[in-house]
C-alpha cells in the first residue's frame, strides 16, 4: 500500500498568518484564500479512543468514532434555540462550517426519520444472534433514502448490544458488490472471514467449501456468527442467477452461521430472482425504505443545521426546498446539494456586491483592510440568511434542463431545422429521412426569404444537432436516407423559439 | 525593389504572428473569460473551493463541439496549478479510449503512479488497481491533496454497467477522500444516461457553454486580429494595420459576411477556423487585410461540388437536365433516355430553339451526365438493357440546378424561363 509522507504544516502556517485582504479588491474571480487544515483542529482536540497511529484525525471523523458522543451534541438547551444569532457569511470559517454541515459526505450523528426501519432490522439481528440462527434480510428503496447510512448504524448497534448482553458479538463483513471483480469472489471473501489463516484447498471452490462447512456440525458453538452486509446487491445478478441464489441459500443450511443483509434498489428483487427460496419457506424479510416526504426532509435538514450556532436558512426557504425535492424524487442527496448551491449563490451575490462597492469607493486606490472589515462590522439582518429567492434559483438550476437555453442560443439555420422538424412531425409521424426534412426546411426558408443551404451543409448541421442530443440520426450509407427523430418535446422547442416572430408564425 | 521585399517580410511576420495566435487556445479563450460570471470564473471558483475547503464536488461541462469546454478547463487547471502547486493532482481519462472499466482503472493507477513517482506494475489485476485507487484517495485526503478527475466524452463512460462512475462517485461520498470529478460532454441530456444511483450521487451541477453574443463576437474578432503594439514589428506599420482593420470591421458588408457565416455555425472553434483561413489569404505584397480575403474564405468554406460540376457541363447537357426536371414536375415517376428526348423535342417545337441536336449526340451528352454523377440509374438490375432504356433519376435538387443555371455563363434564357415555370 503506498504511503505519502505527511505534509509538514510549515508552508501553510505562513498562509494562515497573512490575512486575506483581497476580498474587496479584486474585481474578477476571487478564490478563497484561507485554508483550513484538519491537522490544526485535530491537534487542539482531545484524543479520541480509536485513533490510527500515523495520521491525525479530522474533526468530522472524531465525532463519529466515539459511540457515546452523538447523544451529547444534540441535547441543546431549549432556551438557547430561540437566541440563535445571525451568521456572518463573509467569515470564511463560518462559511466553511455551513458547507460542511450540508455536505453529503458528512455523516450525521443520528439518523432521524428512519427509526422504524432501523428498529426492525436491529430486532431481526438481535433475534438471530440470540438464538444463534441464520437468517436473511433484504433492504430496498430508491437511491438517497438512507439505506447504507442506516445499515452502518445498525452494524455498530448490534456489536454494542452483543457486548452489553454478554453474548459473542458477531463478525462483520461489509462490502460493496461493485468492487468485486467477479461475482463469485464474494464466497472466497466469506470463507476468508471464517478461516483467515487457512489457505483454500485447490480442488473445492470457495462456495462448496462454505456449503460443506455449514452442513456439518463442527464445533459450531465456539465459532462466531457472521453478519454480512452486501451493498448494491444487483451487481451480483448474472444470467443464470446462480450467485445470488447460492448466497441466499447459504442461510438455509442447517448449521449455517451467517446473517445476510442485502441492499438494493428494486423492490421485487427477492421475488423475481429468488423464487426457489419461497418453496423452502426461507424467503428473506423485506424492509422497504420509502422515499422521504416533505416533513421528513425538512426535519433532517433542520437536524443537520442544529450543529451550527447561528441561523443560516430562512424557514420558508427550507420548506420550499423540501417540498420541491419531495415532489420530485424524495432523494435526500438532492436536497442537500440544492441547499449547498443556495449557500454558494448567496456567497457569490455577496462577493459581487462587495467587489462593486469596493471598486466604486476605492477609485483606483488600494483598498485597505480596514474598509474590508467595515463590511463585517455592520451586517444587515436581511442580507445574511439564505432567502427564498436564492433557494428558488438553486432549485431551478438543479431541476431545469439546459435544453431551452441551448435552443435559444443555436445559430439561425439550426433553429430553422428544428422548427421544420416540429412542423413535419405535427401530423403524427414519428420519424422521417434527412431528404424529406430538407424539403420541409427549404419551404420554411423560402417563406422567410432566407436562402437555404445545400444538402451537404444541411446534413452536417443535422449531425451537430444529433451530437447535442436534440435529434437522433439513424445509420445509412447515403446521407439522404438516414432516419431522423426528434428527441426533445415539440412543446419545448416552441416555447424556446417563441421570442422570434418568424418561428412564432411558423409554428402556430 | 528593396522596399517591397522589406514590406513582404514585414507582412510575413505579421501573418505568422496572427496565425500563431489563432492556433493557441489559451490566447483565444482568455479575453472571453475575464468577466466574473463567465464559465471560467465559475469553474475556477468551484474547483478552488473544493481544494481549500476540502469538500468533494462533481460538475458537468456541456456545450456543442468547439465551444471551448476543454480549453477553458485547461486554463483553469493551469491557473490553479500555479496557485496551489502541491495541492492538486490531475487525472485525465477519455471516454473513447477508457470506457472499459478495467482499462480505465489501469489508466488511473498508471497516472497516479506517475504523479507520485511510484512504480507501476502492468500485471496488476482489476482488484489490485481498485484497491490502489481507493487507498490513494484516502492517503491524498489525509495529506490535503485534491485529486481532480477529468472525464472527457462523458457519454461513453455511461455505457454498460457504469461501474467506474459509481466507484468514483461513491468514493467521493466518504469523508476520507478529497476529489473533484469533472465530466465533459456535448450531449445535453448526458445525465439522463446515468443509472439512478449514479445520478443520485452526482451533484447536478452543470455549466453550459453557449456561444457568445454578437457584440462579444465583434469585440473578440477585433481583439484577435489587431497586432500588439509592443511586438517586434515597426510601430507605424502596426498602427496602420490596426487602423485599416478597424475600418474594415465597421464596414457594413463585413458585418453582413460575418452574420452569414455565423448563421450556420456559431461556435468559437468554427469562427477561429474561418479567421485562420481569411488571414492566410492575406496579400503579402499589400501587407494588410482586406474584405476580399474574408469573402474568399467564406466561399471556400461553402463549397458545393454539384454546382462545380454544372459549371463544366455543356449547354446540351443543361437542356437535358432541365427536361428531366420538367418530367419530374409533371409527376412522371421514372423516365429514361427516350422520354427525355421526347420532352426535348416538344420544347424545341414549342419554342423554336436553335440548340437541336441529333439523337446520337444527345446520347453522348447523357452518358457524360452519368459519368459526372449528376444523374444515375434507379436500380442496378437492368445490366442487359442498353443505356437508353434504363430508368434514371436526377441527383441534384431543383434549387441547386437553378443556382447552377444562374451562375452559368451564356446560359440560354429559355432554360431559366423553363425552370421558373
């Protein structure tokens, strides 16, 4: 495993020492100057119980590693909540903290709105460990609904619970099936957990070895239970569905020791790909993680923002975000990404206003740090929180497709081609050839008194439109006979082109 | 004599300067990127915040071919490498070469090894390579180094099982790694090609590269074609060159010319190519750019090979093509040599033209048209039949024929009249 020498912090300390006074001065693009070092905060913090010998831990990891800390942070004095002060977006530290709080990779300390599902999975695992029985569970749900996150927490909780109860805590094998080179590698991994020292015998495959192991009673009472969490289970689906089947069948053996939890997106994976299990009466239990509703998204966002001692978002902005994302997909990652981009829009707005006022007031003189700080001293209440208009802009950026903008900025002849395609396909036809489209295009050009281009130029413009994803061109030896279909809705094109009189008349 | 030679040398120098400018993408895109809400500054802001604030990001650059996506990206990367020399390492993948997962991981491992001066083993397996990549991401994250993945032709990575994309984007979801994934594509709907879970991990940021507005284009042309005052060329020559250029650019005819060109293809790449051609036509003895240069460039850009064929045809051949056109208009589905001759005779009878030739001469003309590929047989089946009986079709559209007739010297007026009807 490669190792990079830890960067000495001396070159960066120099940067920290120099105050960034370019905030107001440069009119062009400003890059944030101060660099936050993880090593600095880690030095200041106390040692956490679990630490790697070489590297210093970042504050984020510190919080997650000790199991007892999550509870402390959330308990806030009720009187404190009402006295939250406004944040100062020009402070680089605060901006960074806000962005970190809303980043997808920051794992929250508790997982709200998933208590039921977690409880079900936890009870199932507890029962299996207590009775020393094997079992299988299937977790399904749309992406971004908190499945992997919940399984991480359950994993930890099972180990803690087993320790508390005095039972043997199970060994855990958590893996993502996309990283497997071959679908049957999973069996050798399971075998490796069972017998870490022994080398696998050449003649029997790992699968057969495991099957043998589980069919015979060989000092089973001493060996531990094994908790297997397989993420993105549908990568194991092969044409004959053998691997998936064998994996779940492992839990049906009389002396099997594994508790299998599979995570995937499709709801009916168990029914479609594991029909034989039903006859054996060992169908896996299914826990569905539904897409988040508006209230759930709102409460999760608020939970995340509780760690910050100041108010960043307007309540209505958060509600708008939650409502829009819940209506679209219920995907939590999207909500977080929208919040982050709203914060960035606010940041850009403040930067622009600062540079504008800075430029006008400086009149060519060097802007001293004092005037830059003056903005920080008097922040106005309204300008500091992320308002509804920022959130609306962020939402439109995320959800709107760039098609309308692109069509409006196409050169004129390509717009005429699109217009002629819309007109041609209005009659109910679905596709046509380039030659026919050319005739329709020439008609429109004639009516607009624009000289049409030749067939060569026309087919190369069709190819450009195909590259951009607006058309779909089929294959043919002769250019004229390639089949053309529209990939964009005709209504979108009409909407985009309605500003130009020519197209308005054409498309009436 | 000496003065002329001197002038030629000067103009050659100026020409070389202009041509080298037009081939340098850095020079072309820098003036367009100066404003604070250009794509350059937005991209730079996003990447630099990821570097300094140690958070992960992913972004898509979309736009038609030639609109400068990769050029602007390279500008941003080179600027950032100057600003933070130790904190960034760049991995470049291309969808045309590395769309297969094994290949892509091997390439990533190789580039990482090159950056950090480690030994790369060619026989490392897929598993080894992916472990290596994850380990490197972790190490770089701890050492405050950001890895920037540039995925060119992003659409090709979205084929198949999208394993590489998933593992890259998933690695970015963890706290340990510090990476930025930048996808470049010319398809607008490339994120619809992604699987649900990959799309969910992608941060939905898109930067659109649209063509600049008309005023920006004019300013851009002026900026590129003006010679700099501090070059090695003599001052008065430069001043005169720039003065004449300014006059040319404000000429109405020039504006019309540029408008015509830009109504087909609006991207910067096309414009630069056009300017390169125009500049290459510069008359070295005069030493200055003129409107004629641009006109020649425009016409050489819009070649129509069929029109050039028509220019080489004889008058009889033109007659035959017009007859075939008329037959088409009369909705005769297929026609052969004899039906064309009938039409030809009827024209002669009604208009009393002077160009009436015998059948064997017409047959020669017919065969010549076949050779030029202005007409062709409808199908290849009738090899036994002689040329006169096989049905033919016209390979040239009526608009092109009309245009060809108009540009033909000494075209008989009757033909134009017949075409108009």
